[in-house]
C-alpha cells in the first residue's frame, strides 16, 4: 500500500482567514513530524487565497511555510484589499447600487466596495509561477479553488493538477482544469453585493463572471474527496454547535436505598446530579477516521458503577457535519 494522500480544505470566512493560518501553524508541523503532508489543497473565498499561498510554498518545510503565512496576515492592511471608503470610486459604487435598486435605467450594480487594490495584492503575495512548478514537481498533487458562476449559479472548481473528476450534476458541481491565476482566486473571494463579480477568462469553456464560492459551497470537502484523498484536514470558520453528551441508557444511577452521604464525601464545588447535559464549557474532541474504522478522541474514566458524573463513562457526540471546526477525517477512495 502506498503512502496515504492527505487533503487540506480551507473554508471561507472573511478576515477570519487569519485563524486558518494560526491553526495550520500547529497542524502542518505536527503532520510533517508524522511523515504526512497535505498534497491536495482546496479552498473557498479567503480559504482560496490561503490555499494558493500554501501551494506556492509547498517546496518549503511546514514551519517555514506557516511562518510566512503568519507574517503575511500580520502585514495585511485595509488599503491592500479595498479602496478607501471615502474615495470617489467607492462613493460612485454606492450611488450605482442605489440607482440599480431603484431601477434607474443604464445603472448596473458592480458591488458596493472597490476591490481594485486586491488584484495587485494577490499577485504580490502569491507566486503563481512557483505554484505551477510545485504542481509539476509533484510536491502538490492538486490544488483547487471554488467560485460560483453568475450565469449558472453552479459551483465551479478550478483545478490545477491531478485527475479531473467528472461533473457532479446532483451537487451542482463542475470541475474545470486550468493553470490557477489571480483571477481564479479573486473570483472565489468576490462576496456578492459587497465585492464586484470577477470575470474569469481562462479556460475558454468556463469563461464568464463569478462571485464568491461560499455562496454555494463554503467548505469544499466534496471536491477534495473527489480529487482522491485518503485523509482530509478541514478548517472551518463558522461557530461550532455546542457539544452534547449522552449517558448509556441501560445504566441506572438511582440508589436502591437513599443514603445521606457523610460530610467528608460531600463536594462543595460539584453537584451530585447525574443526568442532563454537560456544561457548555465541555470541549468536543475531533474525530479521526481511517479505513479501519472511526476513532473518537474523548475522555472516559472511573467505574461504571460510580455515582459521580466525573467518574462515569460518557460518550461525546460530535456536532453534525454541517458544523465547522478543525478536524481530520478519513475518506473512501
């Protein structure tokens, strides 16, 4: 059996993309220390620019790559992404928006904010020529960013490298092989209404206007699986549902003869109540799944006959798949 192929999925989330790099500053060196490194990289919106950055720096060690990503986010300024709010171009865009909303003839909505500086910034912070060389050298098996077609309202996955998956009609997913450039990354980041749509010129069959990939597919796990990964690391930026616990339904915790505990046995800080959910502060560990079956990280302790909640076995219920967070999951080939 060959080496496992690891995928990395980065979700959209605006300026919270900085947190993705923070999480990767721990995850990537840990994976590298275990002999693994993501080679299938897929991102949406701000996750797209982070994915493109890491694909362009795949020739570096994990520690050096994330250090550069942290420096990038620390140095990023408003004027590198958007024109000043009081700039004439921004004011005209605001008037255009109002005119379009009121149905004024000849006025077309182009987005409330002027993202002209973003074009230059993306080209400066991502070495696309190095990205292409890393794919050609096999350091990156495939890298992809997701945009939403303004014409078809379909998610389009722009892919460089790897074997192109077939169109997934049921999921509204189309895959397009291309050499990734700044226009593909900017298209994935074009937040509807706020940012103007981005025109993608290549390849010819996918030419057209695109808006933020997060409009339909904010966490592109399915494309990563379709590109052929054995394991996938997903970093999401939306709130995680509160972790819940359930007690084994067959276990009774009601004593047959009520007894008043001695003063020494009483705890001044913990209730003797044994049913109901854990406090909101209880954390839910990530689930890791492999071909051999799921593996859930969680704490169990004590004897099943113990009457104290902290000594009773408990099962952590991972939030639904729609929730986001940092997790590692296995994929069927």
